[in-house]
C-alpha cells in the first residue's frame, strides 16, 4: 500500500505531461513605415486587441478557439482609414499559428493551423 502512495504522484505527473493545450498563436506585425492603431482581432467567442504597433513592431497573443468561425481583423492606418480582413476559419481545438502582417494598404495573413 505504501508503494502505491509513492508511485501515484509519478503516475499523475506522467499523465499531465501528456496533456496539450490547443491554442493558436496570433502574431501581429507592422510591416509598414508608419504606425497602425486600434487593432481588433475577433475570433469565435472572443476578441483581443492592441492599441497601436509602431513600424517594425510585433505583438503575439495565444487564443483558444472554442467554436468554429472566421477570424476578423480590423485596424486603422496612419491616415485614419480602416482596413478589415475576414477569413481563415478556426475550429474548436485548432492548434498552430497565424502570422498577421499589417501595412498601410491592408492585411496579409499566413495560417499554419491543424486540429
């Protein structure tokens, strides 16, 4: 009985080590020579944002899709024009990354996502 109590914590540790959180890492990069601001990223069941990104600045955020739906990205360029991207469908338990490049003329998204 004593040996079972000693082994139990090790079994629990091994079991937990096998767990994997399914997240999608979203990386926002300002590839332009001017500031972009009021960046909003909507995804199924949640939203996150960033006030501004200076030229060359990058910001990363991990999201956990809980439902299926499209991602929507909106931001304002240095002249005050609003740019919107609708696309890249996320599914519950997706795992991977989204590289989002923002410029004064729009958004370019590169997705590496799987379940």
